[in-house]
C-alpha cells in the first residue's frame, strides 16, 4: 500500500497505531462492505477512531459515500486483493464456543437477573450480555478455576456470581468452596448476593472501595480471581493488584482479566504491568466479552487468562488516590489543558 497515503490518513485521524492502523482498516474492507462497529472489533480500534479513519478515506475518494463503508475502485487498488480469513466461523474468531448445556440456561439466567441495577457510567460500568456471563462460567470451569476453589470476584456489576450459582445448580457441577464478591456499588453488592442465594449458593458480598487495600478477610486466601475493571490502565493495574493480594501464596493460582483493546504503547504497558506483578499470560481470547451500551469499545473486550508465578508483587498495596475511572481522567485532561491547569 502507498505509505504516504496511509501516513497522511493516520495523522489526520489522530491514529496512535500509525499507518499500520489504516492498513488494517483497508485490509478488512477489502473483504466487502463493513459497518464501523464491526471494523472496530476486527481491528481493535475504538469506534470513534474507526469512524475518523473512514471519514478521511472517504474524503480522499478511497471509500464510496455508501453505508456501511465500502472501498471505491481506487480504494480497492490501494488495498489489494481480499485476504482469506483464518477465523473459526463457528466461534466468530474467538477460538471458544459456548457449550450447549450452558446456552440452554440463558432464559433462566435472564429471569434470575431481572431487576439488575442499571450500569453506573461514572464507575465505568457496562453490563455484559447473558451469553457472555455463561461463556465466562464455562471458561472458568474448563480452566479448573471454579469447582472446589476459593474464588474472588473483584467487582461484579456484571453479576457473574449469580451466573456461577445458577450454572452449578442446573448442571450439577461442584460449587466453589468459597465465593466472594467485593464491589464499591451498594446496589451491585446487594443484588449479587441476593440473586446468588436465590440460585442456591451462599456468597460473601463485601461492600468496599478498591482504592483502599482489601479487608483482612479477603487477603491471601483465594485460588482464583476474576475482574472486569474500569477501562483505564490505572483501573486494570489497581484491580489486578487487589486480586494479586487476594491470591494464596504459591505458584499456579489463576487470575482472569477482562480488558478492551488499547493502542500499542498502552497495551505494552498493561502487559508489562502484568509480567512485573509475577503473572504469566496463559492465554488471551480476543473479543471474548460482549457488552450492552459500551459504544466506544464496539461492545467487546478481551479475556486475559493469567497464572501466578512463585511470588506475586502487586505494585499498588496501600491507598490509591490518583484518577481511576474514564471520567476522572477526562476531567484531569480538561483541567491540565486550560491555562494555568495542573
């Protein structure tokens, strides 16, 4: 592809991924008309960024004026022939499928979770779909991370605890030896504990702001932690630090982190923080989680399966006082952009 065109589009769209990001958009469009949301999932670029790239490509005459986006004749010449996809058609490229016995529970789980507290955007909450909840439970079971294990959910606005309880009851799988939920939202804590109990499983539902260290009763006693933190690097590092502090000493403990795509520099920082804590990345499933209402993420995030080494060293052990949520960071950027700002 013509590097000067790719570079110009990347600069005009403010694309941190550079020409390579534009090339990815064109490469996927070579396969045929594609909606912005789907392009976001395929490329890992946020929806607004994909829209900006397509806008620049359209201005240059490389896309037609039609929707969804499609290449013009000039655009097809630049993009080259369409590539043959190696993605599994049965699993939409995830590499995992939801077992039929779990899928059969979707209606029952939806009924159990009727009345779930609405997502609080100030806390970066975005509820995952019922199928995603069941896919998470199936994945945890397949990893040997649930049955007979001590499990801590670091945040649970997605109501994974009730899903674990319902699946265990319906499928006859041995339950966790201990299941605890810690969350800052009183409505989440109350609903999660109550719904799990209605599904037949006692849950320790703990109201706690994770900007403070975990209560003593949640330290160093778990085999598995699962977290879907705020969509910031600070959020991922803080929530995973608290999860690391909750795991029992010794190698082989498991952590599951849900986090969306980031530009290369930020993704490298996240993966560096994971390694520095003492975790190994056992697996990463792209677009594993689907959400309702998470527009900038194209409604999806990845699932990182982490395994602890012999010694975990969480970087955050005391109180956390810096910006944490997306709204906090935006406010801080706006303040620093003003004359005389921080």
